[in-house]
């Protein structure tokens, strides 16, 4: 007779399959679990086969909670700057679709500005209704229209472009390049938030994972990390671009050797970031290792840099941080590559 083993409350519990009718097999459910979810005969549950062949059993009531419902946000309790914005963004990332923002009186004008600014910076988020004491926001994203790999590639292209533009200002004294880099940072935030939302939803729903092109649930964590690293790189590039614009005001006060040193360092960093992204998609162990080794060169270059200008030191430190995030991406690439057997590493026969 077949045996089914389930994990229950931190321990393994083994139950025998019972035959019902001519060909149907069934297994009883743990009493405490049934009681906790207030289940009774005839209640629907969902079954989903996991990657390792196990079955995931979920009460339909839990599925309904995760798939819908309106979340009420009390703006009166969001009494610190930026708090309401962060609560809305958090709900968006968690995959919630409908939120009602309420107030016991009139929604504060600063809160209204936070709400409008947040709706503009999140893909698929719209204000449906607005009255003095409440605002209803709806997210209308169709996950099937997005591919997670394409989103991360898009993020990487924007970030690499931003870094290149910031350095072009330093080499040409044309601040328009750096201003373009700064303007792209909002797009990075939008794509990163959407990517995180989709990946967290995929963690809960294997069908969502299939919709966004995620072949292996194990890749969710790696994709989240890489998306976050790229978002942090964009923050650093924005800061570098602002320092570069400030430096242009000094004109001839900046030593040519300092500019050349930073440009050379930026080429190394750009190469590290570019190769880290490449090896993440290619799952190339050797290339990932090369990136991690080259990261040590950046540390030495940073320590050897000398200048009396704070802005120049800020740029060098920013480039070092970018190379550190590039190394993080390379580590994620190496970990992913080790998930499958290769000539470098495989399970012994």
C-alpha cells in the first residue's frame, strides 16, 4: 500500500492512503489543521504540484484572501513624513490590488500629494475615486504581460546607461548627460517595484510564476536580490551624477589627473557590472569568479585615490559601492550556476 508523508506543525506525520471506490485513493487531513481553518465536509481546497513532486494543499479561503479584497489604510495614523507613501508602496509590492485610504476628517494636503506622487511612480496603479475623507486606489496589472527576465534586463540596461552618462559629463563637461542619468532613476524605481511585486506573488502562486516566465521557484530569491542590487546601483549613480554636476562648477580647479583617474576607475566598474549581469543570465561560473576577483582591484584603486575635493571622493566611494553590488550579482550568478551539474561541480556517481 502507498504511503503519504506530510509535514505537520514542525514534525513529519505519516498517513496511509485509503482506497475509495474502484480507483480513487484518499488520505485523511490532520484534525488540528481542519479545525484551525474551520473546514467541513464539502468545503473546496486547492491542490498544486510542487517542483519536487510534492502536493501543496491550500484552503480556498486562504486563496481568496491572497487573491482579492480591499485593504483599508488609516491615513490619520501615518503621522510621520513619507509614512503613508511607504505603506502604499508596501501594499503594492505585496501584490495587493485595491486600497482605500481613509481619514476621520479631511485627508491632509501633504497626504494627498504623497498619494498622487506614489500612484505616478508605480506601474499599473491608479486613483479611481477621491473625496475629502477617502481615496480609492486600484492596481490593474496583468502579470501575463510581463516577463521577469526581460524586466531585469531592462533594469540593467538603464543602470549601465546611467553610469555611462554620468561619466560622459565628467569627460565632456556637458552636464546634460548627468541630468539625463538623474531623470532615469525614477524609471528604475518603477521597474524594481513591479519586479519585486511579481516575484513575491510568484512565491505564493506557482501559476503566477509560470505567467511571468519563472521556470524554477528557486530562482525567486536570486532575482529579487539582483533587482535590489540594480536599484541600489541606480541610487549611487544618481548621487555620482549630482556630484559630477557640482564639479563642473569648479572648472579649472579640478586636477586633470584626478579626472583621468576617476574615468579609468569608472571603466573598470562598468566592466564589472556589465559582466556580472551577463554571467547572471548565462549562469557562467568562470565569468562570475572573474568578476569577484576584479572587485579586489577596485578596493586598491579606491585606497590609492588622493584629492582635496570632497565631491571627487564621493564619486570614488560611489564607484566602489557599485562594484560591490556588481560582486553581489556575480555571487548570485555563481549560486544559480551551481544548481545544475557541470564539469566543474557535479554529484558523484
